[in-house]
């Protein structure tokens, strides 16, 4: 099976709010890591240098199969 490497950046303050950005999908982990180097000094990203995540994902496969519970934001 083919694998892609999904690069995301999460800005997480000291609250429950998260700001997740999907940066791109790459053919190799090295290519995803190179994107971090290229983008790491851009405004916002440089303020949250630990917010980078690379996830290997198989193509043509479900990755979230459990559904979800809808909880109103006010109840979190």
C-alpha cells in the first residue's frame, strides 16, 4: 500500500482551544520534515515551534472509524 505523510501544525495556547492547520501531504517523511524547515520561521509557526506533527497514513484506508460525540462547545 502507498503511504503519505500528513504534516499539520497545531497552535495550542493554555486553553482548550486548538488551531489545527493541515500544511500538506508528502511522499516521504523527509519531504514533510523539509517543509517544517522551510516554513518554521514564518509568522505564527515560529511562535509555536513544537506544534508540528507528521502522521504516516496509508492511502485508500479509513483512519477514523469510531464516529464522534457532538458536545456543545459551552459544555467543554
